[in-house]
């Protein structure tokens, strides 16, 4: 007799919206994906309870959520909303016996071996990866973060990181001027102060020389129209910084299995990477420049990868060996 399929509930919790879905044996069921606005809700438990009721209150063996904020000792905090969720809270609102809380980028890391080929775009070509090679996920959107994905005989490990809050790298006089400008936000020039949606807006203001403010959507529209020299200068500075920072992270983690770029800003600027020298900035590491050809860079175009990562992580927790590459 075949074993009974295992149903789990997963959620991707952002600052504005939460997406929830059911998964069967580690695979997300696309027909069950629902989006909820966080505004007006008392917390994530409220959303999950409503979602499960809508789905007929299924018997979920496991529950895993990905939160856009720090997670420590089984407690997740949603940075932009102020919600807190513990493993005990998650078990109580879902009835699940196995529960897990991940940082949103950790969830993306657990999804990387399960992204369909048609949802991957080559940004920088590289050699074919070996099954044991580490990978790395870099997210540039509302914020910035990057996590390594280690693939071992005992499973897949994706440690939590806060890569967006390290010091912004400076190589030129323009870099120094930009670093000084963005440091006014928090008293320190962090990577995220440039490489994020808000960072793009700050970079535009710096590039204007007059502190002119525009939102990221209008800057992208001006860049597409190719009629605003300030937008072009800002995008050039952003892409150059993006290449340098991702290159630094590649040397830190050695992801010979590939680097995977996610997030709204990363995707929006993909058509301009060649024009503004992303490849050259990524590989420009002096005597280690030739070494950098070993890293392929991919753009991920799967909006539900975090849900997949949650489902696969749960499968690994509940079925020993299931998360082994």
C-alpha cells in the first residue's frame, strides 16, 4: 500500500502581503495559492486561520513560514509591520505537528534545487555545476540580503545572514561621495542603503547633485525612456555597486553551484546589466579576476520560490533524507 500523501501549509510573509498555499509531499499546489493584505490584520495567525478555513480546514502535518525579517531561536519578527511569530504560535493556529520559521531569503535558498529551467535567466555564463557545489541567493528588492546554500550528504543547509548591513564598498571618488550621501539615513553607509528600492531613490538624489527625489518606479520609467541623464547615472552607479558587492559575496562563500538573483530591483535592472557593466564589476577583482569566471549568475523569475522553499524544507524535516541533494 502506498503511503498516504502528506499535506502541509506554507506562507511567504512580506511587509505588505502574505501568500499562503498547501503543499503535497513537498510540492506546492498552485491552485491553492492565495494572497492576503497584511493591513487591517491582527497578525499572521489571523491570516493563516482564515486561509485554512477557506481551504476546508485540511489536516496539515506541517507548517512553515518565510518572514521578511530576522529569525532567531524559533521566533520571527516581521520588520516593516511589527508582527512576531513563534513556533508555538504557528502550531496553535495551524494544528501542525511539525513547524518551522525561516527568514524569507533562507526559504529562497531551500528552493534553488527545485526551480524550473524556464524560470531561470542566464545573467553571466559559467561552468556546469557539480551536485555538491554550494550556491548563493542574492535578494535585491525592498531591502538587500544574501545567503549561501550548502549542499551536503546530510541535507541542505541555508544559514541566516544579514548581508545588507555590511559596509558599502568604496573604490572611487564617486563611491566615496555616494557612501557619504547615503550614510545620512542611518549614520552608516550599509550595502542596503544603495542596493534596494529605497537605495535606488537615494542614489538618484545623489546623482542629481541637487537632492532631487523621485520614486523608484518613475526612475525606472525615465531609464526606459532614456531621456533623463540623472536616471542613467543612478542606474550606472547602482549596477556597478551590484556587481562589486555580489562579486565580494562570491569570494566569501565560493558558490561554484551558481549565484541566483531575486527581488524586484534585481529583476527590473536585468535589461540594463550589460549596458552598465555588471559583468565587468563582478569579475573585477584584480589578480583574482580570472578566478571569477568559475561563478555563473542567474536571474530567478519564479514568484513562488519562497513557498517552494518552505515546502521542501518541511519535507526534509519530516522525512530524513528527503532534503539531501
